C-alpha cells in the first residue's frame, strides 16, 4: 500500500518500534516521502516514548518537510493523571481510496516473517471502488481528523516554507537542518536517509511488486455494507460505545462467536454476555493460560472463569502454536466485526478502539473457517462446566515456576483489574 501511494498516507498505530519490521516500515514511508507523498503518522505516546525517542531513523523521517507526526497523550509530568488513557487504533489510509484496519501493531511481534515472540492477528483491507466516496472510508478519515485535532495530541514536523525569497541558500539550508561541510550541503540525517533507502531497495528486491501491484479490486471480495465503530477519541473516560454496538448487532442473532486474546469483565460486560447468550449460542475463543502472551489477562481468567461461564457462554481455551491476538465477533452468517477491541475493561472504558462491521457472507465464512480450526485446537468448557478437548488440542502442563508466578499474580491484580 505504501509503495503504491501517489498522494497521501495516514498511519495510526498503537505500538510502532524501531526493530526489524518497524524499520522496514519507516524505510517504506521515507521512500514515499522522498517521492513527495504527504504523510501523517499518529502514534500513542507511551510507545513513542519507550521505543522511538532514541531512533535516529524515526527522527529522520519526522524531519522531512512533508511528514507530520502526531503523538497521542504524550508522557509528561503534566499529563500523569491521564497516563492510563491510550490510543489503541491500528490503521493505514492510502490516497483516499483504500485502507487497512485491524488489531496488528507495527513491530516484529506482528509483522514480517520472524519466528520468535510472534502473535497471529487479523486486518481487513478495504478497497473503495467509489474513489473516496465510500461510507466507511469517509468515516475513518473523519475519525482520524477528530483524533488528530484532540487537545491531547502533540503535532511534530512538517516545516513551513521560507517566507522571504531574499534569504541566502545557506540560511534556508540551516533552517531545514542542513549543515555546510567539506562535501557540500549535507542533511543532518543524511546517513539515516541513505540507510533507509538501502533498506527499501532490499525490500523491493525481495518483493518486486511493492510499487507495481494493482490488483486490489480483483483480490478483494464484495461487501454489502461496511460501517466503522469507535469508542470516542478523548484522553479520558469512555462510554462503552463499541460493546453497546456489539450487543445491539447481536440481538437478533442465533449464533455469536467472539474471539478475543483474553476476557476481563465488570458487571455490565457480564450482563451483555448474558443477554446475548439468552437468545443465541455464544462461543468465546481466547488464548489458553498455557499459551497466552498477556499474563494479566491469563491471571484474571483464572480468577473469574466461573463468572464467564455463568453468563451462559461456552468458552474455548485455545492452544494454538503461537498466541492469537485477533479481536472479532461473528453474528450468524452475515456480519463480521473486526478490529482492535479486546473484551476487557481497558478497551471498553479507557482506550480509543476501532471495529469494522462488515455485511458479507463470503468474509464471514472465511473468518468462521479459521475460528473452526481454532476451536478444534481448544479445550471446550461448556457453561455447565463440562470439558471436551478438540481433535487438534495439544495438552501443555505449566511448570511449577509458572504456577507460582500466576498464584502470586492472582492476588496482586485483584484491585487493579479495571486498568489492565
């Protein structure tokens, strides 16, 4: 998508890091900026502070005149009381005609062909056949501008043009971060730009169609309607809009499947699950404690498994080869709801979240086929407590160190679970 951009790129992400995959992404964005593409990059403040502050490659990209960086709720002494409100969105918009949205972060854990510490995830690519007039594309663009203009977003980059044409070239170069050396005028980040361009060249050698692929419409499937759900944009308490929408969209369903990495619920959330299961067969697929990558979610499940089952839901404890980070809801055979929303209190009340509601039987069938495989790899725990192992379920026993770890954590997290 980035390689094909002609005019504009918007990238919003919760967790961008300057690791192998993240730097590949920076290289692609840098090459697009070099071609004159206007770029806006929106990043959550905590991960910008943790993983990007020391990256010269990131600083080089942000220094380009046609690149602007927005930092959502940056870490600062003034904002300590708002530190817990994060931007959890993950999407890319290119040339006002296509976008990618889902639950995938921008680092080695989620991108590339790396083999350690990986998570399985799902994104939805939407190609707008109406050239920018599609409802969901316009909703996403409007949502981005709403976040971008929030008071909690600090904008960096995008230098202004020189006002006076009478200024010397040296003055203009100095304003643009360029120094006078023995080799002529060299950018402050010339070394980083050269490194990023070399990296991008290696990417195009590996995947020659990065800039020439044009089969977007052929390789996607039609949808009757796509609607964007969001949870609010402010760095403050949220109304549970996404969960309310899921509850509403499920009220006529006979079968509802929820996939989430983990479950951390309060009373209202349990009531929502109970309401759905009162008229539909409700299945919840989550990572088994033995395989989960989030110790907080795994520990809370150990503490509150009984409450989840009391809602009437059948729970599938997934023993996939690697943890599954996917967030999705399937309502009967038409609706698929996919995005960044976890079934936990943080996603419900604290963070920004995005989910796409897609009316497409073909997409629903594709996702359902994946969920069926996951259920075969799971231990099914029925609402009555009965347990059955799927045909592909592989037993894994926690060692005593992990048992001790979870035992201690089960006590520690009880007063903090609404923040996890």
